[in-house]
C-alpha cells in the first residue's frame, strides 16, 4: 500500500515503513506528525484518486532526524572584470518514518 501525499507544497510517495526526506519541519525528534493532504491511495487492487484530496485519508509519520544535505556551491563570475564571488550552503532536511496509511 502506498499514498501520494503533499508535504509543504511538494508531493512524495509514502509507503509504510519507508523513510522520507522532506524540507525541514520545525518539530522535535520523536514527535508524531499527521498529513491529511493525501492526493492518491493505492493498495494494489484498487486506487482512490482525490479531487484534489482523498476524503478521510491520513498518513501518520514519526519525525526521526534533522539532517543537512550536500553542500551547494554558488559561484558568480564576470569575465575580464576581476569579479568572482563564491558562496555556499547546506540545505536542512527532516527524515520522516512512515508508520501508517489510513484510506
């Protein structure tokens, strides 16, 4: 069984027991989070598609960890002007363990 769920404006495929890496959510590690913006639910035999969301469907997840992604380098350069700027950052992500999908 899997579900397509919308989390902070982005769509993810959630399966029970899977770990999703999503944009940072400001909650403590170990907290339970519920998402009711489920776009589609499929159990192999039947598929429910929402318009835009499936009524009564929920995805329950446990916040496992707050992590940082790979370093992103921003390099600006203009030829023959002596202009070079280097900047970088590491994006923050949250890892969610999917516990249950209710259809």
